[in-house]
C-alpha cells in the first residue's frame, strides 16, 4: 500500500474530517542513465563554477534570483523560510462552486482523500452532498512546502483532490493566432458540416480508459528485453523495497447536525489559520513492514523477457 503524503483534516464549515492525502497518479516513463561507452559506468554530473571550472561543494552554494541577464540577488535561508507556507496538514474548503464552471485547463494533478478511522460519516456526508448539488469545493492545501489551489470533488466512491493551476500560470489564447470567424467566413458549406457531424457520430462511443495503452512504452520494453537477452546486463538489476504505512487517523463521535446548523446560522467558513486547540488532527500510526527480498539480476531478466513474449 502506498504511503500517505500527509495525514490531517478536510475542513468545510465547522466540520473537520480526518483524512490521509494519497497520490492519485503514477509515472510510467522508462528512465535511462547516461553511461561512459568505454567502461559502461554511470556518468556523474558535478556542480562546477562557470568561470573557473572547479567543483563547488554544497556548503558553498546559495540560491539567487536573476532579475536581469547576468545580474542576481542572493536569497538567504531566512528569506526562503519567510515566504514558505506553514506546514499545516489540512484541506480547508473556502467556497463551493458549480463543477461545470471550472475549465479543463485549470486541472493539473489528482490526489485521493482517504478517510481516517471513524471518520467515514463526515466523508460520505460531503461526498454525497457534492453529488446531489453538482458542486465542488475550492480549497488551499500545502503539499510538502508549497501551497496549492485545489478542488475537492466526488469520483465514484471517493473524494478526489485535484490540484488547480492559478490563472497566472495559464497563457491567454489571444496570444496566439486563432481563427475567430464563423462557418460562413471560412466558406464551410452546410453539407460539409453535416458530413462532419455524421463522421463524429459514427466514431462516437463510451469513454473506456482501459482501451488506450502507452504503445510506445510497450514497444520500447520489448526492445529492452531483447537487448538484455542478446547482450546481457551491464549491472545487476535490483527492485526497490516497498514500505507500507497502515492505519489512518481516529476521531471521536461528532454531532454533525449540530455543526451543520451552527455553520449555516453563522455562515462561518473554516478560518484560514488554525485556532488554538481547534480541529480534529491526530497522527497516523505507521508500521514498517519487512523489506521484500531483492530479486536477482537473472530473475529480473526472465521477468522482462516473459513480458515481452
């Protein structure tokens, strides 16, 4: 089981639901290492001074902002800390909007919110209410050291937290040459439009993600397997050990009706800053499982070859 990114709370109104933030996507790209063709050993990238060519140790490296070509302002560690978000482990919903009001260009990366122990009622309450109203929650969330804008939305039986792009990150389409006229301006005949509609209709069907595969990656895996079989391995292949994290957070029984009524009566949203003693935050109990035994290079070769076959 994957390890939570953090364990904290999902807050809306005066309700706090203990949750764990789990990654909702994975990278499947094949990664390559650069080797010296003569010795087949890895190439190491070094930090060198651009003028002298001498290697620079980490302790002598500072961060700087290049405000114009060749001109920099150096930032101290205290400067970076002052700008960093507080490491609060919370998803604080600030508003609810129509799900259809957010364009697809704003969506960036999905995460999955998993309820803690005894937090299922609040989780299901929000999930089903969002489904019935067609709304999604707009929230701010801190992942590691950066604050993100996000949307909390229902997806089947889960609540998904989708990282959103800020407007400043998007390029206005007006910066590109886009045809603005209608069909008459481009002399599109009604018959052409009708035939295009029929073509789209004939190619229409249900969205089935499983029907689409990364064919380039699969072909490349076969090439790698063939190369491993014919040339052998340069270095032994190893599998990384997986560590599991178990158990979520726990919470006491909450009077949801009273909290909902109080939220409506006061029209009060979750405060931006955590109050002293506020919230139902608890730490997850983590137990590390024994690392799985590493597979030998020979078994790894056979496994790749079988997949290619």
